[in-house]
């Protein structure tokens, strides 16, 4: 996993924060499949994820329209339904506009 290479601002971030249940039942496979499906969506810019006590996945998009289309994707809707039924005790989704983006890489 690496840090997503995003374009010049502004762009959008969708932050998905979750607390898992004890049920695994294919969670990792579905999470991987959703990342691959998102990569094929128009407007997708990148993703970063950490799954420990609290799961945090941040996906980056070029527009609110692209985010809305991803939310309506049939396979994504099925994964959301399965998540509510089995994998998540709770979650929160936040949609943000990224107005500033800067960073550091060792060796630069």
C-alpha cells in the first residue's frame, strides 16, 4: 500500500470510518474487490486504507457527481448491504473537499 498520488486541488475525499463485528465471512475479499471496482469508476483518483481497531478508508474523486455514481453502483450497493448485515457494528461516511495538499517523502 502506498500514499495515493492525487492531482492539484481542489478534489474530493470520501472518508469511510468503521468498527467491525467479529464476523469475517469474506470481508477481506470483498474489500479488495470494492477497491478494484472503484479504480475502474470514472473520476476515481486513488485510495488509502488502514484496518485495525478502527477501519479508515479514504478514497479520492474528481467530483461530487463521480462520488454519487460510485454510491449508486450495483455491486457497491450489494457490498454496503452485506456490510450492514454482517461486517460493521457502526460506520460513518464523510465527503470532503480537499483544498490544500502537501507532503514529504524521504530522499527528496
